[in-house]
């Protein structure tokens, strides 16, 4: 049963109160972070730093993010802990955005930072805006509101503030509800090419037969592609591809050279781009077929080509008049996109190849974590009467979608089994793991860059040893999540905490504890955390000391560094903390050292868990083989021999599969059979039930 906007509003209020209490945060901060996390996950924004500043003279800001493209996102809240859903009028919107405009203008032209406390987040932001000044090419103003936007407000025209082009974006409760009700898909771009560029784009229809997806071959002008990227940025790039490109996002030198020296040869030299859309509209003209509208254009492969066109045109003042790019556009229904789009990306030949099919949400690592989260009960916390589970949201919107068709009573039961505060996403998991296993700067660089780093590492480790990702890994990840979230609450409750840089302090505090453990060949007892679903007192004391230690070092950056948040993203920040970690070590209690486990004990646990997972994987492979009808194995054997694609070993194992259940293939034989099954599909052997 679909919930109404009114019900969504009340659920949101309850979640905010619970989240604020759990995170020791004000509801305003919780509200901004909840909405920002939603938009980061769906790719509408790259990241978010909370920065609340309000002055009597109509100046306000609640957050910011400097994007990879050199642009600035400024955020402001319309939040007053309202108990009933109210209407956000056009007058309200204009008044709120005016406060944000005043902040940008005062920062850029009136040296606002000179009157602010130098260790405050608002000082760092205002100072950065002043220092970057002419480098800020454009800005987006984003309003997050707990009210519902009046239908009378249809659009806000782009404007400029202090010489900076501004676009306006309102995310009210109704829009958030629509976003979360669309089965986790981001809000689709609706591109009217005729309205935007004065004409459609010529194309050739490339789909034939009843079962083919609608497809088109397009020669798209480089100028159009560049302007689309200028307007929509990373929203054009399919999310998982985008995260990798952000991590590698330098302009391709070959592309730049071709644009500058031989623009007329770009079409010949470049591999082109592969894209998908939910819908397209076409028209027939005297010169042939044209695409006039594209709904949810997503560049699956060729993001580097797109970004390089834009950056070369802007930085080198290069003309794109002679530049044309070939585009293969497939129209894929939104319900099929999770299966089809990863395959398109995996098989397309691109200049900037992305590993492991870009670590899409249907990668087996994520599916395994999801399976664990639906099956493994977490021990009841002290005083609790029942066990619960941690819900891993492998794909956007799964948590909400799992409840959408339930009755009120069903939703209550669901939340009792999967409490809202025990839901975690792919980017949450990346944060929990990277702050311990990798470099804390990645967590400070934002959810998408941090996930890209995590995905690259886990993708390689999965290929090397998928058995490492077992039930022990899952329980340890949850323990690290408990530690991360508990440290957030610890920081917020400290007398020395002034309300800024919590995310940075948390990342470096945990990383410092990890560094100390590694130096002593010891490890935190994560299984104890899992078994109790809480931290023991000695670890809480250690994290409290480490938080103060991290705060002291990050809030005293070297001369010339104004924005502490940006300083926390540098290698030098972590190197400085590492060099002084002995100071922290001397402040830790004997109880903390006594509660650690030896690294060898931890490794022995991991070895045993790998063995168990290997057995489980073998059983799962045998089950997959049993699920394929014997007649299909016979078909594969006959057709495979006819096509001469089978090795003698594969023929022998297929003959065993023909005798199921009289003969049962071993685990190793089952692994071969699954590979043969994929080979058969790739060769076009039709297996209806496999």
C-alpha cells in the first residue's frame, strides 16, 4: 500500500527525532544530512558539508560542497520541527534564497570571514569563497524544506549573484516522497532537445525484431554534449561509473590534443559513447529521423570523453564546431535497468575502462552482503527482549520499497525486525571499512569518492578471494558501523565540541585507534562488539581520548590553510596525525590494551571463516546446477559439441550432469558447469529454464 505524502511527512519526523537522539545531533543537522545523503546516493549532488551560520542581517547558510568541476553548491534549510505538513509559498522560497544570496555576496565581495571565528566551519567556507573568487564558475542554491511546495510555483529562472551564475533547486517533502517512492531511482533528467538547442538530433533506428530494445545510432555535435555536461554535470553519468571517473577524473590528453589540433578527425579517432534512456521521442523530417526528447539520458560508457569535451572547451577556449561524437543510445525500461545497464557497461569498448562492471549494485559482493543481512540475526542488546537484523540496502530505495505494500501492522513488524537505525547503504559500508582499513582522507572526500576507493579495492579482493567475504566479514563490518556511529555521538556530547567538523574528527579518531593497533600487532575485539551490539567502556574511553586528540590536530592546520574541512582531505593531515600518534597511545588505559585481541587470533578466526564460506559457496554452486533441468544440460552438450566450443573436460562433466540425480557433480565440477552455462548463453544457445 503506497503511503501518502502526509504519512511520509510523519514518518520522516519520527525518523528525524530518532536519528537526532541516536546521533546526539540537533534535528536541523539530522534533517540536512538525511536529505543530503539521499541526493548524494542518487547522484544529484557530489557531497555535503554541514555548516550552519545565521546572522540577523538576513544572511544564512546550512551547508556547502565544492564540486570537482570547480563549482559551488550552497545549501539552506527550511526547517522548524513543524508537527503538521504545511505549504511552502513562492514568497517563502524567494525570501529563503535571498538569505543564501546574501551569504555568497558577503563572502565573495565584503570579506565576511574577517568577522568570524577562525576555527569555525563558516569562517573556512567564507574564506574559501573569497580566496577562490573568480575560480567559482557557477553555483547551485539548494533549499531543503520540511514543507510541501505550492503548485503555483512552477519554475525559478536562473540568476546571478556577485557575478556568479546561479541555478535554484527546491527539495520539499513532496519531491522527497516522489524520489523515495520511485523504487530507488534518481529523479530523471527530461531533455527537450528542440527547446534547448533549437532542433532535434539526427539518428538512425538500430532495433529490429520484436524482442529488441529500441536502439539508435547518433552523431551528436560535441557542442551539444559539452553544454549538457555544463548544465547537468555528473547527473548525466550513470552513478557507479561516475564514482570511478571522479577518482580518475583527469582530462584525457589524447582527447584534448585531438580537439585542439585535429577537431575534424575527432569522430574518426574517438570510440564514442554508450548511453541509455527510459524514453525517447522522434520525428521524421526532410533530412531523416530526429530525436527530439530524451528522458533520463545516462552515459554508461564514455564519461571521460564527455567531461573532456567540456573541460577542453572551457580551459583552452577551444571551438567544438567541427567535433562530432558517435553515440549508441539504448532505450531501457527502468524496471530492467538493473540487469541490462551493467551488461551494456561491461561489454562496451571504452577508453576509460572501469573494473568489475563498475561494481554495480548487483555485483556478487553486494548480493552476498544483502543475503547475510536478511538472514543473520544480531544478538539482542542488553535489556532488549528480541533480536533484530541489520538491513543492507544493496540498491537505492530497498528499505522503503520493502515496506511500501505492507499494512500499518506489517510496517510495524518490519521495523521491529529491521529498525530504521540499523539500515545501512553501500556508501555507509564503504565509510565504516575505509576509515579502518584505508586512508581516512577518503571518508572526508565525500561519499562518492570514498565508495569509488572502496569499490576498487573490494573488486580486486573479490577476484583474488571471494571466500574472504563471509559471515565473519559481515559481523565485523556491523561492529565497525556500531563503532563509527557511537563515535559520532561521543564527539557531539563532549564539552570541547563546538558543533563543527564532527565527520572529520570521527574519521581521524577511529583511524588513529586503528593505527595504534596495527603498530602493536593487535586488533579491536570486533566479535565482542557484535555479540553485545555495543562498545565496552574501555573502547569508549579510548575513542573519547582519540576524538580530542584528532580535534586538536585538525583544528590547528599549518599556516596558509583556512578551510579545516578541506585540510582534512589532504594526505598531509593524516601524516601529521600519524607522526604524533604516540601522544595518544600514552593516554589510553590499561583496560583498553587488555581488551584487544592478538592479530594472530584475528587471522585464525578469518581463516576458519574462509573455510566455512568456501564450503557454503560449493553447496550454492551445486544448488545452481540442480536448478537447471537435465534436459538443458543435454541441450548444452549437444549444441556445444556441434559448435565445437567444449573442451574434453567440459564434455565429461556435462555427461555427469545428464545423470542427475543418479550422479551428483562435485563442487569443482559444479563450478565448471556454471562456467559452461555462461559460455552457452554467450554462444546463443537458447536455454529457456536456466
